[in-house]
C-alpha cells in the first residue's frame, strides 16, 4: 500500500473510533433519567440520586468536549503535518536515531500533556470540587504532573532507547528482545509497584494494631492466605473516593487500603472487600492477567515488526524520512481495531473474574457485608446505577452494581 492509503486509513480509524465512542456515550447518557432499580432503592434517596445523575451528566458533557478537542487536535496534526514538523525539529539536534526519537516523543508527550492540562485542572478543581470529591490542591496537582513527566521521561526514555537499539542491532527480530524487556518490566512493576512507584505520590503506613487488623489477619489465616503486609494509603489527600488493591507475589505481596475506605466502611465490610481481593489471588486472576498482558504485548510487538520496516507507514503521518519512531506512531493508530477487540475480550474476562471473586468472598466470609460495602462505595462515588448494556460491554471491567448484588444473593 502507498503512504496515501495508510494516511486515509489512519484518518478513518481515528474518526470511526470517535464516532463509536461518542455513540456509546450518548446511549449511556440517555439512561441517566432511568429510575433506580428496586434492589438499589436504599443506595440513594431522591436528592442524592439527583446529585449522582447531575455528576454523570456533567462528566458526559465535559467528556464530549475533551474528546472532540482531542479529535480535532489529532486530525490537525495529521492533515497539516504536525508530526513532520516535530520530526524535522528533532533532527536539527542530532543525527543519532535514539536521540532523535527521544526528542520526538518528548515533545509530543509533554506537549500534549501541557495542552490538555487545562482540561484535567478543570475536571479536578471545578467538577470534582463541585460534587465534593476533590481534596487536592493546585500545588499537589502540578507536583503530580512534574513527577509524572519525570517518571515517564526516565522509564519511557529507557524503553524507547532499548527498542531502537534492538531494532538497529537485530532488524525485524527486534520484537523478541523488546518482548523480553517488556515482560521483565511488567514483572518488576507487579512485584515492586508499591515500593517503587506509590511512594512518589502517596504515603503508605502499616495498618495500626487493633480490632480491624485482628479481623483481617484472622480471615487471612482462615483461608490459608499468608499476609504480613497490610498498609494504609493517604488517598484522602487527593479525593474522597475509596479503594483497596492487592499487589505483589510471595514475600512482596501486600494489601493496601485507602484511608477513605477505612473511614467509609465498618470493619466487617472492609474484611469483605479484602476477601474479594483474596479471591482474585486464590483464583489465579492476578497471574492470568499478568501473563495474558505479556502475551498480548508479544503479539503486538510481533505485528509491529512487519510495519516498522515499511517506509509508507512512516510517511503516512507526514514525516519525510522513514524511521522507527514515526512508524511507531502510525502503527499505534493502525493497531487500534485489534487493541479494541482484545480490550473487549479482556473486559469480558475481567467481569467474569469479578463474579468469581465475589463468590469467593461470599463463601469464605459473608455476602451481606460485601453487598453493603458495594452499595456504600457506589453511593460515595456517585456511580451509575443504570448503565447502558453497550457501555458496559465497551468499557466496564467490573459488572454493574445491580448485577453483582443479584449474583451475591443467588
């Protein structure tokens, strides 16, 4: 295919993705006026439900604005040669392919983030503030931005540099070495995420001695789950929304509870949430997700190896000199249909895993406190109680609240 064919294909994919996403969002927004299901009448009263619907409607309208802006920006870059201009600018600094690529991606990623910062700032300090979620400050907001840029520059720079080095050294077989690199990176992040990444943004402290810790340890012992690390994270410094997660393996595994979760739920409800997380571990979901992610990464890199040596793929985005970094941009868009399909499959499996983890919690602890905890968390986050099936199919990694409660009561 010629570079013009690739160009129009890229334009079509970007546009079609926007149309599909916007249509699904619209269908979901039409459900905002649906009545609360009778099983969930105790989640919201009339005033709280109206607040929940207003929150979702506000985010829908704002999301339409941001996605439209992103579409216009992307199409403008493609049509008016933005990528070609940045590529030429990067080549003014060096003849080294790695340095050119680092400057190219650095300008695009940081520049894009700067352009979209007003949107994220508005979302945090206007929308989230209006509905009572925001606990962040402008200082913390921009500190997070700088830390994110630094972390992305270091980790992303190392990975891109090695990718290009592998390509220059091994040609189309570079994907094998890149796959090994990404697999090792995924394993390290899964093992040491809480030790390496989280401390950059949040403070973690061991759960203090008391009845909650005693109940958690008693439950873990009862189901044969060795648990020596229980931490509390200061999520409340950014948001009132609550969460809990499990990370690591072996001696590195730990449970992290948001301080907001501890404040919002009673002790039995917290143990029930923990039982759900233990269910993911016991059912091997974490290992499955890790290795399926590694396999998908390998498949993606394998497909990339066919595109990266095709000059027309680079030229399609308006650069004058074919290169690995330009081909990577084109490929990222051209691969979108496949990544959407694999994403849908992974979401379907994830929803199935959530049911299995709920069943584990129900059978090893109790369904009632898990149901009440899910209702409280849904209420506190103003989540959608009546999502459109198409939106659930496209975006939900967890089943809707009503579906989870029906399963827990079965």
